C-alpha cells in the first residue's frame, strides 16, 4: 500500500507542478481570445470555500469522448490539547494526494477517485493518511459507472458518495478542514446503486447500498431537493438500515450501521454570503444481539456560514467560513443504551473557524476548532484518561488543486 501511495503522490505532485507552473508564470500580454465553453460538472463535489480547476485537463478518448483528469495534493499540520491515547499533541501529514478521472457526458459516464487521503474529524483522534487510506475506503476511494439516457434520468453503480448530510468526506470538499459533530453520525462512502430523476426545480434520488461500508446491502435512502431559485434550495433526506447487522470495524461503527437518519438542509445565498442551516435526527433501536439494550438517538442542529470576498476587491480569493453545531443523545448507561457521542445521554457543541485563501490552483487555510461536552461518561471523552470535557485544535492546510 505504501508504495502505491508514494507512486500516486509523486504523480500528483508532478501534474500539479506542471499545471500550476502554467498558471503562475509571468507571460507577455496576448490578444483576446474567444471565451472557452463552460466545462461540464465534474466529481468530486466542491461545496465549500475552495473551487475546482476551471480549466481541467481533458483527453480525447475516441469512442468514449472527452475524459477529464484533475486532482489535488495537500498537506496539513495540527496542534491540540487534551490528547486521547494514541493521538499526538502536534503532527503533520498528507491530507490529500488524489487524482480524479471523469467522463461526464454521453449515455455511459464514469468517475474514479484514486490516491491517499486522511479524514480529519472534529472531536475524534486523527488517523494518518498512511493508515487511513486502507482503514477507510482504500486507494480507490470512490468510483461509479453512470447510465444517463437523458438529462432527467440516470442510474449509478459503484462506490458512491453519500446523499446524507451537508458535509462531504474529504477535506477539500468542505468549508472546514475537519468534519463536524453531526457528520460523525453519518455514513460517507457506500457500495450500491443509485437512481436519479430531475423535473424542473425538483431533484429526486433513491439508493440501495451497504450503509456504513459494511458489505451488507441493508440500507435504503430517499433524497428530495427543491430549488426555489438559485439563491434558495431545500433538501430533505431520509435513510437507514432495513435490517440488523453485527458488522463492526473502524469504518463501520456497530450501532450507527443499524440506525435511521433524517436531514433537513436549507441553503441560502445572498451576495458574498452563504448560509446553510440543517437539522438532523438519528435513532438506533433496541437490538440486544449487538448490546443495544435500550433504544437511543441523537438530535442535532448546525449552521454553516461562508463569506467570500467580492472578486472585484483587492482581497479576492479570501473567504471566512464558520460552523456552529449542537448535538444531544438520548438513553442512559444504566439501562444499557448505546454510546452515540461521549456516553449515553451526553451532549456536545462546537465552533469551527476556517479563514481561507485560494489563488488559481494554490490554496492555504487555517482552522481553529473547539468542542465542549456535557453529561458525559468518564473514560469516553478527551485526554489521556478520557475525562477532559473539551478540546481545542489549530490546523494549517495548504496545497494545489489541478
């Protein structure tokens, strides 16, 4: 695995340096050229303060049509207090060394995402990319083949990005470097099939998949998104296990793989401001066979806000994302309820600030996050003995998106 990661990293660095060199080099003025056509939408999604390459590299693949190759290479450094056993007070690592291959047009389309990555996550110990890549979704972390007979209907099969939640899996896709408290209850990548249908402002998706990457095809999802206008979008998502399983790994938490999960997400854009409040509810039923002797669930709310500096100003490229979250779990340890946060019946809130700068391919951002807890179970929180009730982190991340 390490040789594969090293090879991918070298390839990404080389391609990134070639692309960025072409972008940053001083060149003599040239006559104005006709505007190039807008490129098609490519995966993975960039829903945060970072933006994808607006001029992606494409290749003519003959009968397949145009194939686009993009990617990212980035690294980060982190410092924190109240460190859990096995984690470090300070450390640096590769956060992404990934290549993306898209064939986004025609009847048969496809996408593949390959390389090394980590998944920084607020309130949990950090796992280095050299271990995370294998422990989570492998070097080929996402891929799918898509059959699209028209613009309204399509079917996808493969390792799919989740429909659930307001945040995606990888750091570059989101407003913040770290995923949030609500994301900790959600799945991220799953194997399965997904059907999509769009009619006017309404977009519907349904999926049958393996939930928390369990290889047990027991989960079903439904997603509905309504675009009132370009500035106002509402999404309602429901999903969860249709039968109980006992799979338990790092990437497949035992209780969460048996849960039901519901989201309501609203996105409003006004000038340079973007506001995204969302609500989340999860529930795990009583399942004595896996140790859940009492039903439990979580209630969560979050607000994601981003201010992007006016592109006409001298500070173009700067943005200031912030995320605020609160989550509460139900049940009690005395009655045998599962632990879904920091002990049965615990609560937590967080705030995350991530000032960001991007210039063409290059980006840099800093992050300060803070998590505080209440009604916790000793041994299940922060610090060497699991009894510290809060944690603060400072991160720096920088890289090239090519």
